[in-house]
C-alpha cells in the first residue's frame, strides 16, 4: 500500500473504512525510513530516529556478526509490557541474534513467530 492508496490521501477510489479510522484517530504523516531494515527496526523499537545512537547505523545484524542495540535502550515491547500490555511479534526480527539477551522473548515480546534474520 502506498501513500496515495487511501482516500484521505487522494486515492481515486473509495477507502471509506480506512478513512473513517484515520479521521477518528491519529494520522501519522511525517516519518523517515532508513536505507536498510535494521536501522529502521531499531528506530521503531527504540524511538531513536538516528540508529547511530544505538550502534546500528551501518549494520545489518546477520548471524555470526556481533551486535545488537544495547540493553539500556529499551524497546517499545518492553515499555508496553511494563504498563500491562501483551506484546506479540510476527515477522522478521533482524535486531541482533549474537547473544541470548538480544532475542525477541528477552526484549519484551510475549511470543514471536517468524524469522530471526534473512538475507
């Protein structure tokens, strides 16, 4: 789905249910993406726009490579769990697998179904 594929952003077709959700909630229309998946995932999970702060600016964490965001940078999942929410992840992790403490279930997720990495 692209930017102009919803009615509230000027699509040529109707998306009335999505439009209703957008207009009754929050429209997030200012965002940034990184050149690779790991820096984008780090930004999403830590709330830090610059992955440089957490040492993930130039790296994709593949198997056999050291690295993951430091434990002092709490993930969104850890924060949500801390206030009583359940956090489940489906998809590609790519946030470091070199150490046990970097895996999804140790970073605040209650369950994880997916791939720890891909090439």
